C-alpha cells in the first residue's frame, strides 16, 4: 500500500527524535502533502500506527495539511508549496520540479510528555 511506504519514509525522517520521547509520550508531527499524492490523513496515521507497533517507535500523532502542489526548487533546493505558475514558495524561483506522490514536507515536530494533549 502506498501509504505504508510513505509512513516508513516519515518514520525514517523522525528516528533521531525517538530517544527524546519520554515513556508514555509521543511525537506530534505537522506535515504537508500534495493533493495529487492521493494521501489522506487517516491512511497515513494508520501507516504510522502500524510502524509504531512494528519498529519500536514512539506513538506518532500526525496532522496532515493538503497543499495544491509541492515542488523541489532547483535554485534553493527546498521542497515547498508552489503556486499554479510553478514558482517556489521559498525563494520565488521559477526553477521548480513538481514532486511525486511520496513527498511529504514535515513542517513541525514536537515531543509530548505522557498525559500532554497531542492535538490528534
């Protein structure tokens, strides 16, 4: 399933946070995906829940924001939301390549203590 592969990529990107999560805590993650990816918040959360169970990862609570288009800028190298005219949202360059369905832009990661509201 597409979402499980993307979930594994997210998990890999978050691995360095795992030691900072206290017992009973979790990671709260806000991420952007492109509407052309076909990824849904529910499917990605299910994939991360599965990864948590299989890979000794802390629980991950995901907030997904859907963006029209995500692109990788050849000038500044960032992955960023792009406008319909394919201009980089970070630097304004027109040298943008649209990202495929596996691109997830992680915007924020927070470590939550046990009992702390996770927002999701």
